[in-house]
C-alpha cells in the first residue's frame, strides 16, 4: 500500500496537526512501514479468527442508574483555558453554523 | 439572500423526493450514559459534570444499565432485531461541544436494526422501514457571543456548558423513504409524531421537542422519477417542532428543485433550518464516515444482551399506539373521522384521562377537540399545555349534565379555569354563571317576551309550536344566556298552549 504525502496531509488535518511539507515527506514512508507490519498480521488472521478489540473476555459491565455528586464548578472551570459566564470560553468556531 | 425556490406542486410534478430521517431521543434516565452526573434539564451551567463527561485524562466510562434497557425496549417497539453482541465506537472529530474530541457512539454494530413502523398519514397507513437504532452520548451546548443573532456567523467567541454532554441518546435512523410523493413532508411529520407517542408510551424520554429531548435531522434528495438512481441529498438540522419538520422538508424540496431545474447540482451538505424565515442555509460540507475514523471504544466492553433479558424487556412494552387507537375507537364509539381529528389535535391521552374521570367519551371529545383546541390554537400552545386538567373537564361536563350550566355558560367557565380562577364549580359560583330554572324569575321573563312579541305569541296559540324558539331566544337574551331553555319552553307552552 503506497501512502502519499497527500494522504498524510489529510490525516494530519483531521487530527489538527500542523505539518510542514518536509515532515510529510518524512512521515509518509514511516506510516507505510506501520501499515505493512499490520498487513503481515492480517495474513495470519484467517476468517475463523475473530478480530480482537478488547483484551478482557468480558461483556455487559454496567452501573446502576444512580446520580453521584458532580465536581464543584470552580474545579471544573479551573481546567478551562478561559471561562466566562460560568462556561468554557473557546475561540470562535469557523466553518459551521450551529 | 434567500435562494430561488420552485412552486411546490411544480417541484413535485417534476421530481420524486426520497427522505431519510434521523431522530435523536434523549433518554430520561436519572444519570448520564457513562457517569453518575445528573441529567436534570435547566441546571446552572457546568454544575453537572465530572472527569468522565469532561474527558479528563484517566477517567473511565461505565455504561448505564437503564439506558441499555431503554435502547432495547425502543428497538423492540420499532420491530427491530436486537443485536446479540455489539460494541461502542469512538467517533473522532474536533469540535468544542465534546471535550474529549470524540463522541462515544455505535458504528457498524447498532444495538437494534432492521425494524419498521406503520404511521398514520391522514387516515391512511404508511410503512416506514427502520435501518437502525443505536446508543450514543449527547454533546454540550454552545452559546455564540458577539454575533448579532446568537449564531456562529459573526461571533467573536463561543461559550460551552457541558451539563448535557454525556446524556444518553438514542439515534433512530430510517431506511430511504420512497413512494411518499407530494405527501413526503406530511409523512415525515406523521413519523416524528408517531415516534413521539411511542417513546412517551414507553416512558423512556420526555420527548419535548422544544427542550431538545427529541430532535430530527431531515435528509432529502430529488430524482427525476422513481426508477432513477438516488439524487444528492442534504441534511437539514435544527428542526425543533413537528410543524418545522414539515415546513423544512417542503422548503428544501422546492430549493433543490429550483437548482436542478436550472442545471446546478445539489451540494451534499448540512443545512440549518431557520424557523423565523422558513428557509435553510448551508452549513459545513458533510464529512464522510471515514473522516470520523471510527474505531471500537477500548474503554468499554461489548454489550451482549441475553435473549432472556430481551424477552423480559419485551414483556414490559406498552400497547402499540396504533392498536391502542383501534381499541379506543371501539370503546368510545367514535367514527374514523372523529378519531383522526382527536389524534391530529393531540387529544387522545387527554380524552382517555377525561373519560377515566367519569366523562362520557363524546362529551370529552367535544370539549377537547372543540372549544379547548380552539383556545390552544389562539394562544399557540399545545393542547396538553393548557392550564386545565382532564379531571376539570369531566367536572365541567357533570355541571352541564346536572343542568347547573348550559354549553354556552360552560365556555365561560372554561375561560375562568384557564385564567386560574379555580375549579369549574368555583368559577360558576364566583362568576354567577349558574342557569336560572326558578319559575318566578323565568316566568317574569317569559311574560315580558310574550308581551314584546304578540304576533309570535299568536302563532303559537294557533298551534305553530315551533315558533316558540323565537320566544325562547328572547328570554335567553334577557337573562344573558343563563335561563334553563327546557323549562322556558315548558312555561311558554303552558301559557299559550
């Protein structure tokens, strides 16, 4: 599978990572190497081997529907980059109406 | 800058609409989907958050059992199959409404799939296929500051309240809805109304569109004819009432038709419905599913509902709304047409409760679909939001049947109850609305009416009994509508017969 610098640029944009052209050239073959390694695992994984997403053989881990105390608002907003009117303040959002 | 639209009938003559509806339902659990924070609506901002729903490092989600039960019950009520094994997935995107930078949702393994519902469109059944119903978490609420209208456009910055982030959400997705033709917007409205009734009967959600606990995203595309491949669709968001569902689709159909007619392709995008202008405007170009880079949520183990559990939950399902309507139609002796009016005015449950409070079904229908529906219309409120209870309506009808008031006075009593003047009997008392059946008072009024209308009196003496109506009317007028009409008639005939 050939990963182009354009593919990496798209991934970087989705992950909000700002990469220079030089870095894209540098990372594309590295990512390709990772994909090749995964592909070799896939060769072993036949149709009779279910894909694994979790290391523990557990299902149905639930909690009862009970309210527990929330954090005090001062603590919550202490972690915000900026706060205003008891809310998290973020830079203006471009590209979408909401 | 409102775009050109085509006349609706013209658009429907030229194109066949295909819809897809995505309905989000906030569950009415006490706590959030993956943490113990309260879900109560209207709390001060950021007072119902914790490390899990704020996405703080190291916090681990745990699934709310009641939310899973509600999801399964919803799936069963939609005639879906329930997955024997399914996982949650991360939907990755950068937007400040989710502090984690991903939303926990379900991707290719929804808890419920392949169902159907039959909705009532103007008395005719219309079957809608359900693709899936899956579990996810709601996002926080943004407030845009500095723009003139509170919208993003022109805003200087945004403020986030994460109380809603992590509230359990079920997304119900239809398969493409074809064959609705010109009725497409009505079908969509009927479908959302059907879901609302069904979810309310299940008791899993408040289903309040105005509070956002039931939200609809409406996808629509046009094609030249039913045999043609599907056209490019748009997804309209911010559709927050039944009426808006219908209006937004109607508008979007006429907008797309105008574009296609002039040879401009429709852009696949998210659009926003504006209630005030009755139009939609373009939002972001839609991301493709790949862009969300879904992968199985590593912090949550799979959900594998045993068949025994599913059957236990099936046993808790309420009567299906359409079967309930059929049963009540028979019990109450309504005609199909009467029942349709009752359902479309949202009076079914109110009448059921009024009848349970001892009122005759026809009388209950008359009040709710007549006078009370008229008043709800006037004030622009929903029927069930009027400040009068089914028990009060039943009491009102008792007063009519006891002869204390007549229908005309009853309307004034309703006015008093709606104005907060108390129970119907109290309003009768305080406003002095009781019918007069006292012979002395009525007799004087009857004598005066006869004296004022000698020619009418002569006709009655001559045997034309039906002329008595004119005299009854005169007495009523004199007594400001508070005379017992039957007694007045007897008194007139006794004097002139």
